[in-house]
C-alpha cells in the first residue's frame, strides 16, 4: 500500500489547502455574516466564455435551508472584497468591493389591516414571489459593486454599472424559503444575474450575489472528531467498490459528506475579462477575499430595523480567505484571528506554522500504531521529517515555477491562476486537477468540482517529496526525498467525493440553493 507506484495519480504539485473555512477562528464564530467559507478562481468554462476569469467568494457557513424567518441577509455595515494581485508583490492591484443595503418596503415591510389597525407582519413575504421587487416581498436586499485600482482604501474607485440601463444598484434574490413561496427558484434567481460594465474594461462582465447550494464536499463532523475514520482510500481506486485499497480504509460515498445536499452559502460571484486582470505581469494572477467592519461599535439600547449598533472608524479586516485550511488546520489557536486580520505581505510572521506544521504530528499520534499493526510494519513516524518544510513553503507561499508562479515571487498565501492555460470543458475536468492531467484545475486556481480535501491531506503528509506529474511527466521538485515522507505516497481521503458533473456549466456555476420546504 505504501509503494510509490501505487498512488502516482494522487500526487500533487499544489497548494494543499484550497478547501473550506467554516467557523475556522474564534472571531468569525461571533460574526457569521462576515465569515468567508470558500474562494474559487478559474478560467470560465461556460461555453463561449473562455476569455473571462470567474471569482466566487462564499460567506455565511452552514446555512440550514429552513433557517427562517430571517434567513441569511448580508451585513450592511460590512464591505466584502475580492482582491487581485497582477504582478506578484502580494499587494492588491484591483479590488472588487460589494456593499449591501437592506430595506423594508414603505419602511415597514408588508403590513395588514387587523380590525382597523395597520400592523407590519413578522415575515419577509406575504405571498408567492417570482420576480425582483415582487409586491409580495416586504424586505429587500440591494448592493453596489465598485472596482478600486491600487490600494483598496486610497486607490482610484469606479462604480460598476448595469450594462442594461446604467444603474449602480443591483438586487440580491431572497433566499430559497420553499416552493410555496418561490415555485421555480432557478428561473427566479436567474433574473438576478447582471451583465455589467466595469470601469477600465472594454468588455462587459457578469455579477451575481445570492444564496447557492454548498459545493464543498467534506466529512466535516468526523474529521474534527479526531479524524474518526481511517483516512486512506479503501478501494483500489476512488469509487471502484472493490475493497482493494487499505484494509478498513474509508471509501467514497455521498453519505460521508456533511455539506453537499444539506447546507447553503451566500455567493458573491463576478466574471471579469482576463485582460482587465493581468496588468504588466506574466499572466499569472493571485487573489483572495476579505470582509471588513468599521473599527468601533456601540450597541444601541433602543435598536431599530435600520440600526442595532452604531459603527464608526476605519474598516478593520475580519475575515480573509484564499487557502482557508491554512487557518483551520495549520495556524494555531492563539493566532487564528490574527491571520484573518493580516494581509498577504505580513504572512512571514506566521511562517513557523508552515515550516513546522502540527497537523502531520496529530495524524501520527492518532494513526501510527493502528497503521503499523495493520501492515505488520514498524514505521517510526508517519509525519514528514524534512524540517523546515520547504515543500509546504513552496506550495503555500510561492506557487509552482512550471505552473502558476508569478513574475515577481513574494512569499504570501494567495490563490494563483495562470490565465494562459485554456479552461477544460466540464465533462472532461479531472477531480484531481493538475494531478489528473488537467492543467486548468487545482492548484492552477480552484474550480467548484476540484476535490481539495483529499489534496490537502496528501500534500501535508509529504506528497511533494515524491515525483509528481507536471505536464504528464513525473518530476522531482527537489524539495525533499521520499525517505523524508514515509506515507507521502498514500491516497489519503475523507471519503466525501465531488465532481464538476454535479454542478452547473454556466455562471455562477454553483447549484441553486436547497429549499427550506418541503422537507420530506
């Protein structure tokens, strides 16, 4: 099971942690509306849209579809941003900033006459909804989108406008309450996809902000219960169903997934022409998403719909996301909120967590004895021993020279995308991205159908110490040797599969949200 040849197809020359970030730090548990959960960046693979890059920033984790009556509006006091570094200095060159506003129709929402007294109802809607500004909807969400070139706070700002009519305000669909309130949610939500004119871009893009079905597949509960399963593929290949893998190892099954088909998120999706992003660099861009709140908050003792707290001061970053398992499984508890507040140029302050990671040591403590017993082996340590972990430094912070390294190399935690690599049509995409001979996938950006949890487990346990396929050729990256990672060639997995075939082939790519009703 531990031979190098057995799992060549699973080895990755990749950033190991493009996965999900649900409640990953103490601070974000207190502010779920600004908690980033996933970040995707890829060449658009919708037919006819290959000249664009799609960014999807997901917020508000673990949304129960039945989570009424208020559901999951965005925070009107916050700003939500997607930052793009076009030259490799780890500083944003272009920022797309979303700012939301929630309002009640006629300042009351839907109101009814009850025996001579006109009173607002307790619900967001009083009848079926089928269109934007539907008369049956009493609470509405709108947003503006700005593009900022240069520094996110002091750069040149321009308003993104609706390509049809020129307005600067866009509407967000109400969440999927259920099929009595919204009989055809896909048709309803499609009305909120806008063609947009972006200042400085000669070609129009697209934007959508609204609830989507969770696309991140993970065996979440059991992973955080001290990995309460054997995290090695139990079949000879994923989905083979032959039990020919590691004895007792977990096998791929949708029942192992705690999120897909069970939870929703809120997506901020924007499609931008490539030539508006690359600047003077080499065509490789870096990106991340953040959410920020004003520095000061004073609780209002007489709260209203419009104001429960008074905010003031400069914006302070609350959430940061590109490769989120960095904060979930790499950064130590005392610094998790610090990482969320930091900018990529400050990442060296927490570099010890990358050069000397704790996760492999935890897996060694949990599984060394049972692995040795199962195999009749005497492996002294399952964790890689090449300290400092230069393989992870390269994977987390610099990009891969032959794949997605920027013209200027600045050690920083960003998602990187080589925009010169053509997108792969959905039907041909490999779940394992580059390792599956699909250069348009992870770690060259991240698509919704890339199975990133399995990738993360394998790389942190030393996959880069073995030859990895780059353009179809097994390549020694030179970071470390196989002897440094005794289980670096093992097909680690959480048993929760995902593939592009399960998702949309058109913008905004993620599936329509799960309805709150009916529940049977």
